[in-house]
C-alpha cells in the first residue's frame, strides 16, 4: 500500500472535507476519492460517513488514524535517514535519558562530531524503556544509560563514571536546604536503592525530577539541595552560587554504552566507544556560560 494513500486519508480526516483535502494535497477531488476507496477496499470497511455537506470518521476510521500516523512518520523518517546516509560514510543514531544528556552526552557529542569526519549523527532523548526497545527494533545504534541493559542481543559496556555531589544554594542555610527543599533527581534504578540506604532518615523530597537541569535551575532560583554531577555544578561552585553539603561523600554513578551484538555499524560504534572512554566529562557550554554571566540561561534570553 502506497504511503500517499495514508497521507491522503489523514488529510481528509483532518479537514473533514474532500475538496479542501484535495486543495491541500494539490490533487483533484476525484483522485482523493479514489485513494480513500482504495483504502476502504483494502480494509474491507467504510472509513468515512458521507453526509450532504460534510463527512465524519467511522469507528474504524478513528482506529486507523494512529496506525496511519505511525506508518507515515516511520516511512518519512526512514526516507530522511537513508538520504542522509547517501551523503555520509556512516550514520549513527544515539539516544540517552534526559539526565545522561544534561550531565554527560552534551559535551561528548561536541567532541565526537569534531572527531569523526564523514559521519552523520542523529541525537535523541528517550526514557530507558523506549531506549531499550529502540535498540532491539534496530532504530537506534547507541544507547546511553546509568543502568546496564539486560538482553541477550544487547551489549552494555561501562564507559565512564559520573561524579555526583550534594550541593545547595549559597543563598540559604545548609540545614534549611536539606530539611525543607531537598530535590530528588533520578540517577537510575541502582541510585534509587542506594539513596534509600544512604539517607534512610531524610524527609520526603520537596521536589522529584528526572532532569538534573531542572533541579539545578530550581535550587539556583528558589533554593534547595540536590545530588548533581560535578561537571554540571563546578562552574557554579567556583562562582559561589552553590556550595557542597558538609559530611556527604561524593557519589560515582557508572555510565553505560549499549548496542546490538550484530549491529550493521558495529565498527563505527566501537570507534565511538573508544573515544568516549578517552573523553573526560565536562560541563556543557550553556551551563558554563550561565555561570560566567552569573545568571540562568532563561533570564539571559528574556
């Protein structure tokens, strides 16, 4: 079935009018009607109820929308990636959880794109569940997480360690930050269990977030404390906007690179892995700029 038929179906469903859909698609109304009839014949069901002055979706048509959208999106993405691959020796799709990007990948992406000539990269943010599935379904080449992925078809390699520091806003007292405004940041499944052991007596967090960047912005603006990567907070410690909490040891979190055993771009993936092993984590450019100007990026852009 031609993807153009599904694009036509979605346009008719959006406009609820064959004539307007035909105008938007630069087709004749007869061509639009023919494509819809082709789709209805294929599924052996009516997709639209045709009234005198308007049309509406049948229940079958409603159910088809999500499938049609996924099909069009997937084929458009495949076309785009294949065209990009023609212009480059290798294309790699890389994904990480939000915290991986905040704390590690943003700087590393700059390093790797400068190092590998002839490579094209696609960078994505995914939660760990989607990342795992994307690796299995071969729509992702490299996945970066704080916990190894357990699968017979996936290899997870420990490539770096992230150093977490408990910091608090220098604008408030340390004990107030810990007691009233502690921000819990999700640094992976293992972190959650170890945190419960390390801070069994700590009160419930004032705020929970999956993003270290959200936690950083919050405590800089509103006060509070959080475990954040040294790479992220070092500029703000030097600027005395943040301080480390006394008596709390640093906490190293492993970073894992995962890929399929039989990946088509295995040689390129292994080259990237070796580069990551040799790259020291650093603060992202935007965070460094924010500290240098003594204000948050959001304030500077306002």
